[in-house]
C-alpha cells in the first residue's frame, strides 16, 4: 500500500478533544519522568536498607504505585518529592515494619574483596556506609534525603511527613553521630594499616 | 557549641539560609575558625556520602538492565509513541515527519475528516511491525486512550489490524501479550483485534506449519483491504 504525502486539510484532533489529548500526552511524558527517577530512587532505597533485593523491590513498588497514581500528581515539578514520599511511606508501612518484626537490623555492608577495596577511596566508601548503617532509621533517612538526594528541608519534611524543625534537629543529630562514627573508624583503620610497633 | 549553632551550620552547608542569614554566618565564620572548620567538615561529609552511594551494588549495568526491562521499555515507548503516535496526531499537519506512524484520510490525504462529522472517534491501527516491544507500547497507548475516553464519556472505537510481520502479536505461539490482549478485550468492548487471513495462509504455506490465532482476535480475509475499507469509512489511520 502506498501512503501519499498529500497536502490535504488536516483538522487537528487536538482542537476537537484538547483535554483528552493533553491528558494523554501529559501521562506519557510523566511516565517517562517517573522511570527516569529509578536510579536515584534505587541509590536512596539502598542507602536506607543496604540490601539490594529489598531496595529493588522497594523501587519497583514505588514506580508501580507512582505510575498508577499519576493522575493524582498536582504539581509536575514536584514529581521527585512525590515519588520519594511514596517510597518513604512504603518503606515505613511495609519494609521497615517487616524488618523490625523479624528483628533484623541493618548490617554493615560487606563488599566483595576486590583490588579496589584496598584503595583509600574504597575504604572511605566502606567506612561511610558503615557509619550510615550505625544510624537509626529516622536519622539514616533524613541524612540521605538531604545529602544524597539533595532535597531541601521543606521537601524532606513533606516526604517524611514531619515538621521542618524535626528535620533540622534529626539531621543535626545524625551528622554528629556520623562524624563520631567516622572518627572512630578512622583511628581503627589507621591502627590497622600502620602496624609499626616493635615486639 | 550551642545547639542553635549546630542547626545554623547545617542550614549553611545545606543552602537553607536566607541571603541575609548567610552573610551573617559568613561573617561569624571569619571571626571563628572553629565554626569555619566545622562547616568545612560538614561539607566534606556531604560529598563523602554522595561518593559512598554513587554506585551501590545492583546499580551495575547488567543487573539494573535486567530489573529495569519493564520500566525501560515503558520509557522507550514513551519517547517513541509520544513523538510518533501523538506527534502525528496532534501535529496532524505534518504526518510524514513520523516514519512509523502515518495518518491518512479516506482519500489518502492525511487526518480522516470523518472524526469531525461523527461524534465517535474511530481509529484503525495497522500493525506491521514485528517487534513485540513496540506492540506492547502500542497496547499501553491504546489502553490509556480507551480509559481516558471512557472516563470522559467520549465514544471511541479502536481496531488493531495485524498484518504481515505484525501478525505475531496475535499468534498463540508467538504473542508476548496474549494475556493482556485477553484482559483488554474483556474490559473494552470498543477495542477489536483483527488478524489478516492472507498473512496466515502465507505463513502456513511457506513454513508448513499451522498458525493459531488467539481467540479474542477476529479474522479478516485481507488485512490491507480491511484497513482500506476502514479508511473509506472515515476512520483515522495509524500505522505501526
């Protein structure tokens, strides 16, 4: 069959059903934007639980819910906050509860032994992850929301459904604890790598 | 250090201070090396945290791609169909800009004029693309559209005519979307799947196999004739 390139008159359907088409188009665009958030959400989810499969499940569920509820998103520019809030709620209501019920605590991360592991950089990564693991859930969430995802205090407050003042105090405490932990592990590491004591 | 100072340092490194507060804090830092050192350490801590989670296990290309496939496909489809289907549709004045989606009227001149006359929107989709990921994206779009029209109480009819390489979508042995087609057909009486008998015969003869078509699909003698007939009746035409 041939498809001519004629110059007929094309009464644009957008004129007939602007609302439907614009909704359709908006949903399409937003669906892509939702999917584009995956890596950011995964980093955040992983930082909360340090468990790949749990983080994957959490992100998949977040994306699925986000896609289902797209119609309820009012401000498109707030998509990132909106999705993260969905994920925080899921984490609180399902994942975190399950973990607490089963008595499982977040473990320090055990990376595979690689040559890179010996480098300062990977030691720093490991120590930082361990320090994050040592925080409680509330502190871990707030510090990763602000430092990792770069959310403002107001956004973090909305995501966690707490007042901004709580965000600020939690964040401050979390950072103090992080620094204390890092300082201690720094000494341990130094002690380990400089075994220059004479027997 | 007082509690408020801690909050101020945090707010400073997080960019949460107003310009006036920031200026005040900068001045305080100038007079207080301890404050300055604290702010510097907190800034380092932020960078350190970003580094620690830049590449968590599972974000590597392989694992991520495997888990991402459904979402990745949706994302890819979004670009494709937004620029294709909707592009050709909304920007009906330039249907040839899309290589994969072509819209013609009854005389083959572009957007079907009948949509302006009839209150019912009627669309025939001519599926000849063998890629079932593309077919899946098409189903996504069609479903969205059916739901949107249903929600707004607007009449709509859609026919998906599988022809040539596009027949695979409706073959029981090859379709990756059989279950979904079943659900969609059940949910939407205004959606019809049509398989081309000529294509079925051709495959059976050339490959010496029996071609089974999924039960929800109707079978028409010639997919091309069917599509042409729909166009003459004033249906909007989309080729995928």
